[in-house]
C-alpha cells in the first residue's frame, strides 16, 4: 500500500510520502495563449506576464467563470485543477490512499471544491487534516502551544488545545500581508541596493525583475546559512553583482515581523509559558526567528519542510473512518511523550538587586522622568496628572491605559486598561517591576515605550 499526503498551501503545494518530500512548488498559475502553466514553470513567468498570472486560485477556490485573476473566463478552480492534476500524474503512481492537509481557516465551501477536484483527478482521498494539528506531535504541560504558518497572502496563528488529543482551535490571522508581500518588499529593497551600488535597477525591465525574483529563494537560503548572499544579475551583456547582508533587509520587513510577533503575543495568557511551532516557510525569512525570540518565556520550534504532510501520514491509521465520506480532522492523537512540565512562572517580586532602577520612559524620542508621583500613559490627559499621550491613530488604547511610578525604590507598571498592557510582548497581570531595556507595548499594532536609566 502506497500512501501520499498533499499539503494545500499556495506558498508551497507539497506532496510527501513516508520517506520524505516528493515535490514542493508554489501555487502560481499563468494562462499563456489559452494554456494553463502552473508551479515552478509559472513562477518563472509571473513577473514577465503579471496580467496573465494568478496567485490566488488556491486561497479563493471558486467554480464561477472569470473568478481567476487571469484573462479569459477561467475559474480559480480550473487553475487549481490543472496544478493538482499535473502533480498527481508526476507523483501519484501506485498510491492507494491520500490525505489532504489544509491550512487554518480553509473555508468549508472551498473544502467541497477541493474534494471535487481530487475526485476529478482520480485521487483516492481518505481524509483531510488541519495542518496545525498535524504538526503538533507532543503536549507541553503548563505551556500554551501554538502553530504559526503563512501562505502567499495570510499569516495564521493557531492555538492548540492540549487534552487527550491535540485540537486545533480557531486561528487569528494577519490578512494584510503574506509571503508574496514579503517577497515583494525584499525584492524592492535588494533593487534599491543594486541602484546604490551599481546604478543598475533590476525593476526597470520585466526580464531583469524576473531574474531578481528567480534569485530570491537561493539568496534567502544563503543568508539563513551565512548571514549574507551574493546576487548577480545580467542585463544587455553586462553583469551586476552585490553582496546582500541579512541585516540590510530588515528595514523592508520590520513592520511585518513586528505584526507577527504581536499576533503571537496576544494569544498568550499572563505569566504563561509559550511554545511556538514555526513553519519552515516563515523560519527561512532572515531575522524573523530573532524577532520572535523577543517574546518572554517562549520556546521556538523550527519545523522542517514537509512536516505537516509527513505528520498527517503518521496518524492516518488512527483517524476515524465511518464510511460516510471524507472528513476534516482537527483533533488528532499525540505521537510523542509529553515534554517536561514547565515550572510555574513566578511573578516579579521586589527583591533586592544590584542593578540600579530605571529612571525614564522613552516615547517617540522623548525621555520622560518617572518618580513617586507617577505618570499615566493613554490617549488622554486626566485630572491634570502628568501623562504620556499616545497618538490618536493607535487602536486599542484606553484613556488611562497604564500607570508608571517609583514604589519602594522600584519602577513599577500597573495595567489600567481593558485591552491589556504588554512588557517584552508578555501581557502583564496587574503590577510588574520594570528594568532597563524593557519594552512596553500598548494598543494594536501598538505604540512602544522603552524603559531606560539616565545617569546623573
């Protein structure tokens, strides 16, 4: 019996068996003279033929004619069918059972279309599995377990309930930017570096723009290994070359990284430990793991490529099959022994310390001294008290959001809001002692204030 798993994530449509990944390619389609081209071949044409290209046919499965973002009356389902059919012909020989793995928030109507496409391709689907549940192989007692993944358009942060089985709960999402937007931001930053170093602009022409995008995967892999990459692009019989440092790209993606970190931070409970399972698609972005490392008390697990698909195969025999059709499974059995129980996270105590206490709070470049009288932080001034007023466009900020004051020789923060106050991306519970270099965040996407000590 040969079994396969097909993970339907448009950042990487992945086919795997028990031995490893057989095929992984982007969910891209190009309609070229009436012919549908998909996967890597389509990705190599996407910047050359942007009006003929679709990046949304998997995330917006629809049978309506013209629903595809490409010329003609093609539906997104037709484009997805073309890619699925080709992958099945290339990898499915002899397979008798197939499990489909879908990302969080995959719509029910899209599931029905997906099963219809698989049936039309004669793919013997026996189950559908939630990707977040599939990657979670063991419980973490005393800690919050989550899965962080992304497709071309969305980031998914899925909490996992830890009982007798692991259960994927409703995810929170970042819909404003996915991996396609990140690739575009990085490509634009690298193009700027080419202009500054060589006066050559890769984005001035579709052909050189395509070459830049073709070079991105290898460049990002090199940066992940060595913190830098050499990129060479040719144009009109001339070759231009630059060295790209990973740190130089952070400015282009810092806002995205910060949004992901905040999304993760908002999932946790006060004083709770956190285990973050990060997909390889996100772990490969330079600097993102370091950004998530700012989360207090968090353990970061970097998942290997194809992990969701292979893990789904590992639990296939344990899935309930009632003979009444293919089911979506969001509750799966654990496959490993529990991790060591976490020690309780102690609340900050006013213990004696040799470290001098902080003296100021910095907001938007201005340092505000804090003393025994205290200072309020919020969106308005109240009762003529000293206050740091947060800019109006920041959402989730109370009129009096939190208070900072020196008490018993310590700088303490007290949450007064209904939205929550975060210190180093951990939501505080009541009152907490601050130390120099702590970062306070209030609101969403958030205003940040830094705790500092100013020497006399």
